[in-house]
C-alpha cells in the first residue's frame, strides 16, 4: 500500500492522459500519478506505417493549445533532438505518425508521474475517508499495490471492433487493421489479400499493400459496404466542428437529439483523407501502365456477411446490397478494417452503483467531463464520451482543451483561460 493520497490518479497513458500529465507537471498543488499497462508509451503501434501522417496539425501536440510556452511542446522536442532545421525546411503541418509517437515517448520518459507496466485491475471507494483505492498490478512481477486517490481520470481508449461473423478464425490470417505491421510478413507471403472496410485505417493498409504488390505478387482486393470510397470532410470550415465552440453547442442538446446529430456526422471521422485516396489512385494508375500482370479489385456497395475457412483460403460471403446479389469471394488473408469502439473498463465494477448511466448503458457526463456521481469525489473521463460531447471527443487537439477544463475544475481556479469564441462560424442562433 502506498499511503500517500493523490489528488488525481489517471488510468491509461494514451495521448489524452499524457497531455494531462504534462500540463500538470509544474502545478505543484496537484499531486498526480498515471498508470499504463503497456511497458512503455506506444501509440497504435500496428498502424505506424511509414508515410502515414497525423490528421491534425502538429500544433495539436500534448500542450501547445493550452500553453505554447510549455517545455513539452512538439517544437521543443525537435529542438532537443536538434531537428528544428529539417522541420523548418520540411514546411509541413502534418507530421509523420511515427514522429508523433516518438515525440510522445520523449514526453512520457521525461514525466515522473507516468508509470508504465502497471495495469489497473480494481477500484474501490472508501466512504469513510472519501477516497478511491486503486489496485495496480505490475505486469512483470504480477505483484499488486494499492494507491489512494481523491479523484480519478479515465483515459483507457477504445478497442478494435471485429464483427461476430468474422471472429474465431486463425489470427495470423484474419486480423484487424490495428495488427497490420505485426502481420506484414504474413501478407508478403500470401497469394491473395482482401481488405474489408473503407475508413482511413483500411485505406492506409490498402495503400501500403498496393505499394508492395509488384514485389510480392499477391491478388489484392478491397471490399466496402459503402456506396463509394467516400472522402472525409476536411475543409477548413468543416473542421471547425472540432473546436471547443462546437463542443459547447453540441452539449446543450437532449441525448436523443445528440444521437441524431452524431449519426449524421459520419464523414467528419469515418471517411478517407483525400490525400490517401489520391495516393491510391496514383498507384492504381501507375500499375495500369506497368505492363505487368497486377491483380487489384475494388468492390463497393457490398456487405460481408461472414467468413469461413476452406483449405488454405477463406470464403468471404458477400452481398451487393443494391442489387441484392450474393457471391463468394476467396482470399488467403483477410484484413478487417471495421474500426474501434469505446468500452467501459472492467475495473470500475465495484463503483458502478455510484455512477449515473443512460438507458443505453453509457455514462452520464457533465459539461466539464466529470461522470455524474453520487459521491463528492470526481471521476473525469476522456474515453467513451462521443455521445455526450460529440464528434470531436477522439480528436487530439480537442483533448488538450478538455484537459484545460479538467485542470480548472480540479484546482477550482482558472489555471488556463477558456475562450468562448475560437472559430469564425457560429453554431448557436443566439450568438449570431
Ligand atoms: C490508427 C489511429 C490513428 C489515429 N490518428 C488520429 C489523428 O491523426 N488525429 C486525431 O485527432 N485522432 C486520431 N486518432 C484518434 C485518437 O486520437 C486516438 O485514438 C488516441 O490514441 C486516443 O487517445 P487515448 O489516450 O484516449 O487512448 P489510447 O491511445 O487508446 O490509450 C489508452 C491507454 O490506456 C491503457 N489502458 C487501458 N486499460 C488500462 C488499465 N486497466 N490499466 C492501465 N492502462 C490501461 C492502454 O494500454 C493504452 O495505452 C487515431 C486513432 C487510431 C486508431
């Protein structure tokens, strides 16, 4: 048992809590500690494909949008690595995804309040002392230790989604895009590969496979249920929906209205970046003039109903839903790009009764990112709040804004000023 009572205990050290830990470092009034079950910081390692880029400008680093003078800014990372000049001459805002990961690793290594290789396995609330008891297991020794905290912040992220009809098959042949780099060798040995889904991750995997196809000679297929390989809405005025202003606007609606609005915003986060589509088209075009036998097929309007093993291959049962025509497609490797979903962590089981839930089993979340609770302590939350705070909840830049709000609430003072008007357009009729 660690007898110190922390003001804040963080669970999960992805970018969202890492940003919070960095912003808290010089704030001596808040004693904080953060845990992650991974042995070191890693940001979606299976998708750190060379050539992929962050979908937000580098200014959405861990601290800049809260405090550009903070020592953990991306520019200071470059300075410490003596790479400012190459970056200056690069003249790009969208940094490589591998570089963002490296930058976060640098920050995580600098922060003393971030402990890795520590899995949170249980949580209790001690009513007499008004504190949480957080049970933490060391992933190597398996020893557990209890930590005391007045408040918690949950940043446990999301998990890959594989539809039931595609589960239970050998993991080396049928796998989620999140595992792509771990299984790239298997892809290179395959005779045929099929990518299912048409979100950004599926497109990035398809592009990488297309690049390598001439060297490895597999048949390459891409199937999507969508009516087209749709582009993400990326115009400057569209992305103003990833602003604090839009979060405030969205928050005021009833849950029923929020669910309707959210369902209509697919293309802000589900489509494919236009530069990725351009790369893919350019590669397809180049392949078409190469004179080599290159076998690539792209199929839209087609839902995958199930997958079953057949010899060394898999039969993929497809339905072209507009024509209502079923067909079977065979492939040796199948890569499932069906996205991610938030989840309620198991360790909160013992405190579930203190939390308010909606009729769909989702948290009820206050405007300042606190769970609605029956106890005086706070549980702030980063993950699984799209239903309450909207489409920008998983956006890296908005996470920094969220951390400003959390820190101001936690300290009871305005550590970071919060501005009402940050973008050109109005969402609310009253402010027009
Ligand atoms: C491939 C990919 C690319 C993306 N690119 C962008 C982008 O360019 N721009 C953008 O704005 N958004 C992007 N996103 C969306 C979002 O920014 C990321 O999902 C981001 O990683 C979310 O951060 P997080 O801190 O919530 O969660 P995560 O990064 O998922 O981290 C959660 C952490 O919690 C830990 N954890 C979970 N349970 C426990 C436990 N019980 N005990 C201890 N630790 C635990 C996990 O080990 C993990 O490290 C991307 C998402 C994906 C999947």
